[in-house]
């Protein structure tokens, strides 16, 4: 397998594997930021501020438990909206 070697700005030699790893790392970071943004949006829809979400996670709540709580509140708000419309 032939590969090219790229010299970075700091004159360090990067292998194709390292370049690929760097690119995947950047994509992974973007995915994480997107997931955090969606979590914050979902939390805000059910009445949580970003500060509330951070406090709950720092207080020891697991991410799974936090997502469950948001889901429960979303379901409750949908049920409440349907009952008010009837």
C-alpha cells in the first residue's frame, strides 16, 4: 500500500493514518457538539435551562437518566396539550 507523507506547519511528518485520524477526530467533535446542541434544545422545550442540565449532570445524574427525564416531560406536555385541545 503506497501512501504519501504530509509535512505539517510545524515540520512534523504526518502519515496518511495520522491525517485520517485527525479528520475523523474533527468529525467526531462536530458530532459531539451537535448532540449537545440537540440535548440543550430538547431540555429547553420542556423547561430546563442549560444551567439546569449542567447542574444535574455535575450532581451525578447519568446522561441516560437525564434523557429519560426529558422524554417523560415531553410526553407529559404532549398529553397535556391534547387534553386541553379536547
